[in-house]
C-alpha cells in the first residue's frame, strides 16, 4: 500500500452537506466511483479513495486536492483483507474513521465481450469475482463499523446492480450472484446495525456509461438503451446523486433498501 501525491488538502470545499464527515469509497478511480468521490468532496466531505490503480488514484487525488478538497488515495487490492486494513489505517490516521462507507468496487469479467456460461467458467474467475465484489464488502464493513458503532452514527451504501435482482444475459453468473448477495447483506446489516444509528442501503444501477461497459460490444449497450423506459444509458453522476441522497441526513429513516438507478430498465 502506498500514498501517491502530496498532502491531504485543506478542506476548502464548495458545498456543506457533508462538512465534518469522512467517507471511504472503494473502486474510487472508476467511472461511478470517481463521480461519487467528486460529489462527496464537492459537498464538503473528507474522502478516502481506495483503488488498485495507483496512477488513476494519484491523478484524482491531486486534481481534487488542488481544488482545495480534503481527499487521500490509498492503494489497495480489495481482495486482500490485510491490504484493506492497511488502507483503512492510513485513511483513519489522515482523515479520521469513516462516517460513510461506499462499497462501490466491482468487476464483471467478459471473454471476447461475452459473459461465460457456467460450464465455461474457470474456477479462478469465479473466485476473483467473489473476492472483489463480495468479500471486499465484508472486509470494509468489518473494518469501518467499530468507529460507526462507537459514535452511534454511520452510513453504508453497497453497490449492487439490477443484475442482482433480475436475469440479465449481459453478465455472468458470478456477477449476478455477488450483486444478489449484496442485497441480502444490505438487509441483514440494516437489521443488525440499526440500533447503533447506522443505516445500510444499496443502489442497483442499470446500464451506466463507464469504462466497465467497454468490455461489451456497442450494439449490446445500444440494445439496452432501446428497452430502457428513458431510452438511454445512465451517467455516473446520476448514480452519485442517488448515493449522496442515501448518505445524507435526508435519508435518515431509510434503511435496508436497494434503490434502482436504471432509467426503467429491468424494473423489479
Ligand atoms: N457501469 C455499469 O453499467 C454498472 C451497472 C450496475 C452496477 N455497476 C456497479 O458499479 C460499481 C462501479 O462500476 P464502474 O462501472 O464504475 O466500474 P469501473 O470499471 O469504471 O471501475 C471499477 C474500479 O474498481 C477498481 N478495482 C477493480 N478491482 C479492484 C480490486 N481488486 N481492488 C481495488 N480496486 C479495484 C478499478 O481499478 C476501477 O477503478 C461496480 O460495483 C459495478 O458492478 C455498474
């Protein structure tokens, strides 16, 4: 684990909805993750960026620090519990414990643009998707909830997918299984942590225009747009808006819910 770039920044952020709060975001450098990071920072949060892309992490950190935001990048492969712990220790020392945890990281491997069928799926690919999309969510919650329980306040937002709710032939079984598991975890942790003032909710994006989609031929994304009620793909900023709502005080009586941000695709 390493820190790229300079200091932590001075916190001269524009908005104030999350002033004096600290958020940790996994997969922070990607399409949706970076939109969530930018939105939280713009609203005054100190944001810890966890990702395994040191170049992208340094770039995003430096850009936001230069704009006066209090952000710090921690390099970690979230498949590894010790790497998650080291990242949380680093961010905790610099920014404080997480008031908000956004479990955003996720991968959806394809082979030649196609999701593998069950008989084609190598065990290694299955295990990697379980580790990144599911184990990391437990690791991060395990590491951050002691602080939330202690202060009797916290927000956890898990990034599921409509593919965790309905059959979607663009993704493979491993991805659907992990995204469905996040819905179960969201409900379970909501029940378990509610008495400590912690809400746990999820988001189920539909097709969102991010680098993740590049693994799929363009015609497939066009076809999804055609059968989406709003007739287009979503943007990372639209997912970030929903995430900030769930992280905010406006959502204080909402817990155990997974909100579709899908423009009316695969309505469940
Ligand atoms: N894009 C979509 O259409 C869509 C739809 C539904 C759900 N989602 C979910 O939204 C989340 C973000 O997706 P995205 O489209 O922004 O993806 P993305 O590919 O743009 O970003 C993923 C980020 O995670 C990081 N990452 C991957 N593996 C990692 C690991 N082992 N350790 C640390 N970091 C790792 C990558 O470096 C990257 O920065 C995912 O959970 C995804 O499943 C996306």
